[in-house]
C-alpha cells in the first residue's frame, strides 16, 4: 500500500545533515497544468497553446481567497519577490512543476522572476512557447548570467533552485554573493540517480534554508547519499465525460484503434530510464501468453508510446522501432511524438504503464494525471510510484529491470481480460487523487515550506546585520 501523503519537515540532528527536508507528495498536482478543454490544445508548431492553471485569482485588500472561497494558503506571499532558477526549460516534469509554482505565486500577487540556466545555442520552439506563457502571466524572464540575475537573487525574499543540476548556477553566476543568498534558498529536488550527487552540484545543499523533495523514497535516498558523500484544468477535462469521449474517439481513430480494442499507453520522454523498451517486450510477451492460453477471450490489444522524437534519431529510439518491426507489431504498436497536451492520450488509453527503471520516478506526475482520468496504472515497484499507486487497489506493481518483464506481461493480461478490475482500480485511483493530490493539497504543503524558509531567511538577516 502507498505511504500516507503527509507533508513533514524532518530536521536531521547530525552535523553532516543540518538540512530540513520537506516531503511534498502532491507536487505533481493534477489541478494545474495541461489543457483547459478539448479544443484549447497546445503544440510547439505554432498552434494555440492550452492554458496553464486557472486565471489569476481576485486579490482582496484584506485576504487573498482561493477558488473555493476559502483564504488562499499562499496569501502570505503577496508582494514577496521570488526568484525561480531552473536548469532548463523543456517539457519534462521538473521545469513544468516550477512553472506551476510560478503561476500559483502570481495568483496571490507575488513578484516572480524566472531564470533558465542552460539554453541551447539554436532557437528552440518549446522554450519560446513556454517563456511566452510565463510573460503572459507577468512572470519576469531574466538572462541567467546577467547582472540583473545577480541583483534579483540578492534582493529576493525567496530563491527556489529547481533540480540538483541548478546548483551549478550558484558559483558560476553569484560567485561572492553565494553566502548572502544561501539562507533564503529552497532547493526543490526531483532526481534520484547517483551522478547527481557530485560535489560540484550539491556542495551547497547543507547550507540552504531547506530542501523540498517529492517523495519519501527520494528523500531517504538523498539523505543517505548526501550523508555518505557530503490540477484544476486537467481535472475539468478528466471529469467532463463528453470531452473525454470526443478526445478518445479522435485519438483512437487516428491510431487505427477500434472502440472495443484495449489500448495500453506509456507517456514519457523516450529514454532507456523510462523503460519503453522493457514495456514493449512485456507487451509482446503478453500477446504470447494470450495466444498460448487458448481459452482466453481478449479484444485486440494495442500499445502506444507517447513521447517519441524521431527527429533526434537516437540509438534508443531506433532500437524501439526495430523491435516492433522484428516482432511484426507495426499494426498494434504506435508511436506519438512528444507533446505538451497529454489529455487526449489519457482519454484514449485504457491503462497507463509507468515503467521507469533503476530507482524509479522521483514522483511521477503522469501517474497522478492518469488516475484523475480513472485509469488503472501498471507501475514499477520503485521510487515515488509506490507512494502513489496502491498495489492491487489502484493498479498493479512489478519489478524494475529484465526481471520485471514477465510480471508486467502477466499484469497486462490480467487487466486486458478483466474489465471489472480495470474499472474498479480506475475509480479507486480517482478517489485517491481527489483525496490527496489536488491543487489545494499542494498549496497548503507549499505554504508551510515557504513560511519556514522565509522565517529562516529573516532570522539570518538579523544575525548578520
């Protein structure tokens, strides 16, 4: 069973880990990003972009209220200057989460500035679209190495570093100003892989005001490694049965999937760490299991890989395509290019597969989004997925690596042959989202973090003046 999603500050008493860690298990909230409706979609090819979060809340002179009419828990951030530093600006989970935070803060009239530390030399259409989205919401976009970036960091009430990699920006840009800024830094960490623990990335981690980590599994891993070595709009679509039906029909027709067919989907950027290769092997194994068990009556099964990028022509992408051709699966395995608008594919599939490998997902926003669409989830028993998916209740878990291929295949067969199980798990997952992973859950948890960091910065400024 998934662990309770209770946000806690854990203060480590040992000198090697004098860092407060916040476990925010609802940061991948379904209540904030993606599409407003089936027809307000977003692409990076020049089409109109689906809106992020709700429109700016009305700000009262006395209290800032949330959409529910209750005082907004982030209201105390009104007029505060917040600098958000992201290692990159892309369609991956980390930058999108930070954008969500930017829009929440703008919703309470905080002054928000954004820095992207690493940008490609050539013009990037994704960056252009996302920066335009921020400018529309009056988020300042500042050059990473400019004097204005330094001045803003020194002046800011709060600085949020997004991902471990963003730590490079401190020494490279702030230089002598690093000690002034450290006491007001909140470090939001999403990574779990070992190479992120290099000293040049995390040497300042013990000295910042706090670290915000997306899951219990990730927090424990970071604590051990550092000790040793140093939704609202998506919900609107999800709950709109007509919109879902329209999206489902459109996508399935484009893929050649019939209404009665069963569609398994994996929605992640295509990379070995996300496990698309092992998913396709498991899918192939499931077809063999069904063929050998002659008594099983199963509709035609399809698989879709959303997040592809053939323009990059990576070795891994080529391996996936070659496997499908070799096994003669072209008719039932489909590839879809990466997109900001995943709602149509969540509406179209019957089961989400979250197959991230190694230590798994730090949290896994797509898992929450799928559950909001009442989809059962087949996930790896690793990382934050174990804290979202309740095994045998909202989905089924399997091992990572090659040892997980056959169990995943068997789980695919279980859900393909049991409509009632799919429906029940989907409903349970939806209930779990409503109970634990909506925007107001995130707002309350984020608010507690920001209060602590601001208090820490205030105390430090008094002792140094």
